[in-house]
């Protein structure tokens, strides 16, 4: 059986590619939203802007999760503690975003369908990253395989969210004269 350091070393390439892909997607989302900043900052797009912030953070969390696994010779504690803390932080920030979204009863003209579902699925994802940190901490090295599913899930979720955001911003629901 491999020790923790050897096990992480085997996964190095996976996390390297994941961080590059996530950073690329975050950059593409940033550029796309920057090109539509006048629409995104319109008062009717408050919910769209919140979901855009959530989606951008989700890509960055994937980068951070990947970087944690790539820290040279971090060992068990140097990997699991930061992984757990980042997962906890992401969970709290997402829960706050969901709370704001649920409390907002305003009837904006621009909505993103499925936004609540995206927040809820993100909460589940970050909870599972925390569970993976705990499992690794107690010696269940095969928990690294759960990360593969979480990564695929998260990339699908935030890519879908990005698509919905960009489609909504390009739908022409905002009159240009209202800028």
C-alpha cells in the first residue's frame, strides 16, 4: 500500500491539468462578462451578477483545490487541513449567496433559470470536498477517486452556469437605452 505522499504524487498530473482547465474557464468567463459589463451592471441584472460571481468563484475554488494537492511534500496534514478549510469557506460563501438569493423577492426582468439549483448543487459539492478531506485525514487514500467525480460534476455545473449566464446576458432582455 502506498503512503499518502506517494499516492498524491501519482495524481500530480491530474491536478495540474485540472488547475489549468479551471483557470482557463475562469479567464474565459471573466473576459466574456467584461465584454458585457454594461449589461451585467444594469439594476435589472442583479441576480445574473450574483450568479456570475458564484460561478467565477467556483472555477477559482477548483484551481485552489488543485493547487493544494500539488504542494510539494505537504504531507497528510499539509494537504487535508487546507483542503478542509477551503471546502468549508466555499460552503459558507455559497450558503450566504443562496440565502441572499432566496430572500430576494424582487421581480427583476432578467432571471437565470435554475440558479437556486446551481447554488444547492454547489453546496453539495463543497460539502463532499470537505468529506474527502476528512476521509484522507483518517487514512482512506482511495477518497482521491471521489475527487475525480467531484471535479467532473463541478466542471459540468459551472460550465452550465456560465452558459446560462452568457445566454441570458445576450438575450437582449435589457433595453440598451436603460444603461
